[in-house]
């Protein structure tokens, strides 16, 4: 069951891909102990789900930070510290912003819920626009 939220978080057909993070890095983060347990269940508060997913994203990017802004700064700093750098790295190579991360986690949560309950006759009550619109 851990593969469903892992695949949803690392990018599937309905969820944005984290730049430079594929299923391989996501699986390494899982094996290192960074879980997505809250993304596997339908009963968690979204704040807790986002916090756990942010920690997972940080592990995928190799950062020890806990806030998405700090993770982005950490990755940017490590890219800029390269002595052979001739120009600034592309912004698309950074982890998502705080707002984009929240939307991606909501999408991944919705997608994992669909997969998890695919064989159930009683589907959970989730709004299909959950995470797909700007607030």
C-alpha cells in the first residue's frame, strides 16, 4: 500500500512531477524511513498530510529542512555553491513553492484515495475539484 501514495507524490498522470525526482528517488526515501502513512488513509487532517508529504519531498531532494521555503532555499544554495557554475540554475529545478506543494499534495491525496478505494462499492466523499482549483 505504500507504493500508491509514493507514486502519486512522485508524479503520476494526474499529479505534477517533482523536477528531478522520479520513482527511484521516491522509493529510496521510502526505504530510508520517510513514510507517507497519512496519505494512505482517508481520515487524516490535511495539515498533517501536508506536513508528512513535505518531509517526504525534502528527503527526496536530499534536504534536512522541514518547511518548503527552507527546502527550496537549501536546494538553491547547494546549486549555487557549485564552483563550475556559469549561470543561475533554472527555477524549475527547485522543489515546488509552498502553495504549489499544498496543491500537489491535495491532488496526490485525492488520487491515492481513488486508487485505494477502487474496488469498494462505497467511495469516500471527496470533491473532484479537491486540489485542482486556485483558492
